[in-house]
């Protein structure tokens, strides 16, 4: 039997691994405030964070390569095989960061180790997103795909929460000197071990019916040539992603630093704000995903586009002046509620745009390109604007990208009832206009 026994088995199996993948990916930026000086001792705090942000962005530029290689692999060898491979790469990269020598010990070689590790992580995550999105979407029956695929961002956010939770624990059990010296290595060791465990868990997953069914009819799958035949959909993925990904990374990975270096909150307070906001954000994803199964995907995307275009400047301005935990939390939640319109359904929308034989590659490569250009550089662009004494310029930049994506949301077709398998197409299920 090629189909998972229940959709929940597929959701849980895929999400556990996705959680660890994104824990390892995001823990780098969560702990950058502690290890930046160890690898880049020259300059002030903003300059040090700029250097670590640059290495963070390097990982994103590897994601298109990972999207191409692992997207093709997922279409040819199966979603399960790709999911197993991506978590293996992530485990190795986390271990590299955990043992990387500091500038004091090995000079610039330590930073080189960070770069190599981030390149491996970029390769892994570039394929993880598509493999996870296609797996969760294909393993779920029509009418529940929005709900099921929303767990991709539940697990992504849970990975951040675990990282932030560990950060809060370490902040309250270790001195700042110890954290700056060696404590920052602990989360990377935890990530490497957890990824190794998930490797064995993912091996028990069953392949989706859609992939097994398509494998009998298409010998050639997941090629650039086949993707070119669907270039309109690929360009659509890039356009609909740019506004969502920059907003997501602004209010998740960059938020903690922003509250520290601009609002001047204590690191511990900023971390707690992010933890609480992300916890509620994770709970919202299935609710919004289920809503999209009832009313369609476009209404949620349009709501996000309008909210992000109009709300980014006032929200970020207010967050920069936040002086208390409560005020920062309320503002962060407003921003993340808006972002939910994108995050809860973006995976299923992309998967529903492509046929099975090129679905993983079709999701992976254009999404990774958009993330490399806009998501991965969000933090660096924000810090650059700050270093140039024009911090509000970043807020307008995020708003402008949201406006571009909004145009796409308003003009794209609805994907909610798309037929994903041959059997569904044979039953002539219509695609909503």
C-alpha cells in the first residue's frame, strides 16, 4: 500500500522532521547575538551582527541549488526519500557549527566553517520545503489540504519555539560570560542529535499515492525542461512569495534583534516576546488553513497583502519604540496575525499549481529563488538600513514587496479544488475560477 494509512500519520511524520530542520535553521540567528563577537571580534555590535547576517544570507543563496537538486530527487525517487536526505544534511551542518573554532583559536577559519555549514543547511532546506509541502498536500484528501499543509508552518514555528525556549533556559541558568564563551554551542549539539533521531523516524513514512501513481506513467520526472513547460506557474510562485517571505522573516528571525538593538529591550525580554508571539502564531496556522478549505486560498492571501502593505510601516515604527514586554507582544501579535494569511496556505497553493511529475521541483526552485532574493536578505537589508541611519527605509521596502505580491493575489486563479492525482483528474473535479 503506497498511501499513508491516515492523513494524520503523514502530517505528524512529516512535521516532526520539519520541526528539527527549521530548529537547526533558525537557531543560528537566535544565538547570533552571543557568538557574533567570537567569530568577528572587530567593530561594534551592529557590524558584528551584519557579518553573521551575511553568512545567514549565504545559506539562502544555496537554497535554489538545493531546490533544484532535491526537488528533482523528490520527483524522481519520492517524497519520503527526499525528506530523509534533507534531515541528514541538516544534522551534519548543525554539528559543524557546534564544533566551529572561534577567531581567537583559528582566525578566519572559524568563519569559513560557519559558511560551509550554512551552505549545507541551505542545500537541505532548499529541498525540505518542497518535499514537505508536496508530501503534506498529496497525503491529504481534497477538502482538508489547506488544514493539513498548514502544519508545515506549525512545525517550522515549533522549531523556532524550541530554539527560543532553549535560549530562555540557558539565559536563566548560565552567566552571560558562559553563554558568550561556550553556551551558544549547546543548541547546535541538540539540533544535530535531534536530526539524527528524526532520520530514523522518517524512514518509516510511506510514499504518497500521487507520486507512486505518477511514477507508473512518467519515466522522466522533475526536469528543468518539464518545469519550463510550467514557467508561468513558476514565475507566479516567485511573485506570490516575495511579499510573504520578507514579512515572515521580518517578524520572526529579525524581530528579536530589532527589539534589542532598536527598542533597547533586554535580550531576555526580547526572546520572551518572540517566544510568546510565535506560540500563538503557531496555533493560528491550522485555523487559517481550515478556513481556506472553506472559502478558498485567495481571500487569505489578499488579506495578508493588504495588511502587510498598509501595516508594516506603523507596526515596525511602534515596535521600535516599544518599552515593555506587553506592548512589544501586542504589536508582534498583530503583525503575525497579518502574516498568517500567507504562511498558513502558501505551501498548499504552490503544490496545487503544478502536476505531480514536476510538483516538488516546481515548488522548490522558484520558492528558493524568491527566498534567496528576499527572505534570506531581509535581516541583512534591515541592518544595512540601520547602519546607514535610515532604518525606516526597510519598513517601506517590506511594504513595497507586499504591494507587488498583492497584485498577484488579486489576479491569480483559485487553487483550492485543484486535482492532484490522475484518479482525481479522471473524476473531472473542476478547478474553481
